[in-house]
C-alpha cells in the first residue's frame, strides 16, 4: 500500500474505472447516488462507491477497500491505466 505522498493529487475517474474493469470489477454507473458510481468485486459481491472527483485522500481510502476485497494493488491498477 503506497503512502499518501506517493499517490497522485487528482486522478481521472474514467481511467481509474477502466483499469478496475480490466482487473475484473463490475462497474455500475447507476449504482451510486448523484455523481457517484459503484464497483462490485464479483467473487464476494462486495461493492465500493467511487465519487466523481477522486482526490488523494479519497483514493487512499478506496485503495484500502480494493485491496481488502480483491487483493489488487495500486501497482496493478497503475499498469492498466
């Protein structure tokens, strides 16, 4: 898990979602409320809500949840962006 200082300031949500989709997540654009969307890890049906603007502190929290549910690391996500 990278530290917060190693993460980018703002990340493009579209690129993040494409990378997560390539890793096996299901992206549900209507699953969140308002401008949020939901990603689902199909093996255990756990979901994570992704906001429209992914700031550094939000990305850190999201990565913790992604690793916990799917064991996909930040390096794996960066490779597919």
